[in-house]
């Protein structure tokens, strides 16, 4: 008799960046509910601890760790702290991102451009590199990079952000190819428009929504919790033969 695929993460250690709110928080809660010890990370320790405490109060395992992925010394310190505390890392969800410029691509200044690249490309790269090394020493693991449908179809007034998310999709494939022999799987999640503070310039603007929603066959904005199930699949034993995938969770946007 066939058995159901396993989504059990008991005994796994997971690091989720940008986990103090929005999609990252939903992912952190889902991984904890599946049995993982979740390291809740973002720039502000107090916000991370609030989420971690809530997970613990619900019976899960979680701890808080401040890390600004735009700062390379903080990335190194984060992996050192995780290895010291747990001796391993099984799951990384690269979710923290930035988009300081919402406007024409021709009007972005050098500072906003560099900040977007430093977090969304350089940060994801060195987080993935550090995680892959630690995972390989432990026998393998799973990385999920939260990209965006904008990495496939550039979003209006989000030119540089879209460019960085396209880079994340390419980065995912490069890491997947090179890290597979070490037992490290690397996949990407491509959310569509989601009701978060990060996306509020879109979701809270009726004029923008009126233009966007006709291109979404499901004709609505996603909720953060609707991203968590896809990530749970990608990091779980159920996806043991899945690597290099860019999984759309977008209400049908990319097929419209």
C-alpha cells in the first residue's frame, strides 16, 4: 500500500529571514507547526522575539535572531550563532527583501539601486552560500528563495526590484545544480500580489489594483498564509527529488 508523502519536519532546524511579519512570519509558523525548530530572523530582534514567543506559546519551537542580510558581517555572525546553538542547519528560507523605490526605472538614484541589489541579490547569495556549506557538513538540507512573479514579468514601477528577483530565480538554478551532490536542494517561490505591508503600495492603492487584478485569473490578492504551504512542500521530505524549481503561487497571473 502506498504511503502519504511526509511533511514532517521534526528535528529539523530552519532559518527564516524577514520572519517578523507578512509572508516570512506565515512561513515560520507553518514550519514550526510541522515540527521544526524555527529561527525567526529579521533586522529587529524585538519583533523576531515576539513571533518566536507566539510560536512557543502555541507549542512550537522557535528562537529569535537579528540579522540584516544587507550586511555581510551579520550574515557570518548569524550562521556562527546557529551552528553554536544547534550544530546544524537543515532549512533556509531567504525571504527578507527590500524595494525602496516605487516609481519609474529611469528615476531611481544610485543609493536606492545599491540598497536593492545589496539585500535582494548579494544578501540572498551569501545567505545561500553560508547555508549550503553548513547543510553539507550536516548531510544536506533545503533552501527556498522567495523571489516574485516580477522576476518573470517586470512589475509596473518596480523595475530594479523586478531585475533583482529575476536574478534570484537564476541564482536558485545555479545553486541547485552545484549543491545537489552535497544533498542540498534549492528552489524558489514566486508569490503573486500578496496583502502585506511590504506590498502595500500595490494592495492599498485602488487605482493600481484596478489595473492589476484583471491580469489575475482568481481576481484577488493573496494572503500571506497562502504562501506557506508551498514552502512547506519544498523543504519537506515530500519534495526529496525536487530542486531548481521556481514555483508560482500567483492566482494564475503568469498564465493569464
